């Protein structure tokens, strides 16, 4: 199964949205499709800060209608402002895997 990096994703694109607050972060996968589509998503979050490190993984199915943007999966994690998050998200459909882009905001 080939893996495609954005933006050459064909009928679907995805982005990992990281929303930070003073002591935590909310991470979610947002999928946009140009046609009705179903498949699977996976999300891996690696956290590292003064309090320690952790790895969280989440996966599941998705289904969207044509021209639709929907959120799938959500992880809430405690992380210090100087802490590091490494995010890896992918969607798979019709024999293709797409690696998601990343968007960070500084408010939950």
C-alpha cells in the first residue's frame, strides 16, 4: 500500500489539529473528502516533558460524505508548555495510505 504525503492525496486529505493550553493539549484528526469515502484512521501521540514520557495510540474507522470535513479520534494529554509532542496520523482508503499534515493552535 503506497503512502502519500499531503497535498497529493486525491479524494481525501487529513490534518492533525493540536490545540494547546497552559498545561495540556487536545489532539484530533480532521478528514476532508471530495467524494463519499470510508476507511481507517490511526493516530499516535508521543509526549515528553519534565513529568515523564508517554505514547498514546488510537485507531478506528471513518466514513464521510462528498465535500465533507469531519473530526475523528481525540486525545487529551497533560503536557508542560515546554514539553514536546510528536504526532503521527494517517488515513487509509481504497488501498492508499495518506500521512496527515499538522496544525497547532495555542488555545483549547
